C-alpha cells in the first residue's frame, strides 16, 4: 500500500513551514516515566493557556483506543490528549505496532490497518514510516502552539540506532530540545544518566537540555548530593526530582503493570471478587480501571489455573490474537476450570476477543490470525464468529435497560447469535445514528459477551453489572471515566509542577 493512500494527498511539508515548537521527552529505559511526564507537561502547559498536543511517532502496544473520527491509536496518546484538553487524533500517534507474536506485529498507520509483518520487514520500510510520521508531526505543528513529543524505550540503544524513528531522529527533525527521564526507583540512576550520555554521539548529547529524576521515595531534598554528582558528571542540569506518588491514578500504557502481581492468594469466599484471566496477548486492560476504583471489590489477574468457585465473576479480556489465546486456554487447563465454574452457575464476561472465545466457533477464512481455519470455542454463548477484514474501529453510544453510555469497538470479526439475547442496544457509531445491537447474554443470565471496550467507564452500566452478578456491597465511583481521569491529570500536573524547573525548557510561558 502506498503512502499516498494514508496521507490524503498532502504534499511533503518541512519544519520551516511548521511553526509550533516541540519538546521531546526521552528516557534512559522503558518504564521510566516518559508517558507520565509527557501527560503532566501537557496539562501543565494547557493550564498556562497553550494549545498543546502530544506526539509519539511510533508506539508498540496492544492497549489502543478510537478517536472521534473512528481511527485507532495508542491509549497512551489518548491519555495525553485528554491531559492536554484536546481531542485525540491519529496524527498524535501515526504508527501503532500491535504485537501478535514474539516476532511480528499488526501495523496501524494513521488509524487504519496497514498490514502485518515481522520486525525485519518493518525495519526495511523505516524510511516510508518515518516520512509518514514527519507529515503527521507537521500537521500538528500547524494546529497547535506546542507539541510535547514522547520517545520509546531507551534513547541510547546502540544496536537499534540505525532503525530509530521515534527518539533522537524525530527530535532532530523537529529541532526539539530533549528532556531525559531516569527512574531512581529501579536503582542505578547514576549509571542510567551517565551511561545513556556515554552511548550517544556528541551531537545528540548536546540536544539534551536537562534530566528529570523520576519516582524518588522520601524527601527529594535528601538527594541534593546526588543531583550535584549527576550535574557534574553529565554537564546537564537536573530539572527536577519527582517524588513517588500513591494518590494519583493515571491509566497505564503497557501490560507490564499487570504482570506483577499476578496470581495473588485465593480470596475469602465472603468477599466480592472478580478474576481477570491474564491472556498472553491481552489487550485493552484499561477496561478494568473502574473495577479497581470500586470500593470493597477485590480484582485479580490470574495466569495459573486455579479453582474459581470463590470468585463473584470471571472475565476473559480482549486479545490481539484470539485463536492463539484460546489455544493457550485449552493447553494450560483453563478451559476445564472455566467450564467447571460455568456448570456451578458462575458469572462470566467476555470482552471483544474474550467474547469471541466464549462462542461456539471462530472461523478465520483469510488467515488473519495465523493459518486459515476454524477454532472451536468454549461454547458458553450461542455465538459463531468469523474473522474478516477490514478492522472495525468506532466510538459507540449504547443503551441497556434505560442506561446510556459510551464505549469503543476495535475488532476484526463479526459474530452472529444463534440464541440468547443481545447485551446492548447500539444508538450510534462514530456520530452516526443507527439501530443495531451488540453482544450476547445467555438464556440463564450468567454469561455476558460484548465487543464494546470502556463500557465500565459509565457508572450506571457498572452498577447494573454488579447487580446482575449478585455483588451488592461494592460502591461504584459516580464519576464517569473521563471525569475521574481529568481530576487525576490535574493532580498529576500539580505534583510535577511542584518539583520541576520549567524555565530551562525553553518554552515561552
């Protein structure tokens, strides 16, 4: 597929024609706080009256969302756009890589599926993708006052430097000063800072205008000697030592946050508990944030097979490779545990890929998830699914028992009910009114399935589900998903603003 098919005929722009300044947030490693720092800066500068947009040229994540126009992009940039108080747009994350195996990913280019390929093939086409990312950045620079750019992983991976389109290469294209984020919590922060600079050529060292030390436990004043040492050894000012926080809840970017802890102790039978099966290719785990906020509800991610009888409900989440994860359920012994739970009248919920798994079969005639063929499902719902392209990506308004809500759909499959009842009435997709239905409820009302993500963000819908599964003691957070998140962005901005020096960043305040 040619670049023009995704670029709407826009001619090649240059930095000279793009006036908004850029600020790049790069890191010493993965999970050091680049996304959080970017979100904080977006809200800080938005509070100062600037029209701010986030930007990440390339993101690798199965946690994605849908823009108002129906394009798919990484959740991290949607979070950052919300923090900036602007509508998310695919130009903010022009390239999204959704891993479907250890060596391959689905490529989403400007909100649409471009194709599936292995890493080696993708690297050969980096010039193509870099130019696409540059054009997205140029468009943003014409629309906004400031762009806060986020890098990926470590900005000093010597073996990957030739293929880099998201760290220094993009910062150089944008002529953006660089903030280097290091994480003191994981240890070795001095080596992180000094080692990162030592791995960079001089011209890239010169682009770093300061260092942020993230996740410091205790009084930052006790780290003054450390700050002086880092500044002396690197020649770079430390722009701030940001303390660890516990009272701020920002949506996580990557599934690493659910890898530890997994498989906690078995809860007591008198507790209200929900188990989420931690699939190998789990996606859109942000669906469960409202469950974690509910008072008196215990939520656990489970990977190892166990008896499920003590759980109020069990959830099969979304998956980037439904057929592969269904095979994992079978091979690992989970199907027996789930079937036993179902026979004991347990409550089950399947979301997107999890919904497909709960049906009778998944047909894949195009080989979208491996070799063409049919995989037998768990048979918990009277549903038959066919995986077909193109991918469906919509912002969806829905209704259930008089309660309205908003969610989003991201799936390459169509499911047909052979029994049961639809779960939701669909009111509109991507702003267009429609009369449709989604999902399925079993005849006994114990098994639910839906393609909708984010429906728990609507308090009344969550309250309905708690009532359906017999959970009565849990208190639902009455704030909508966005309402809650907006309060958290404000707390995050105040936290960072208290500990950051903004003047050296070179942004006109």
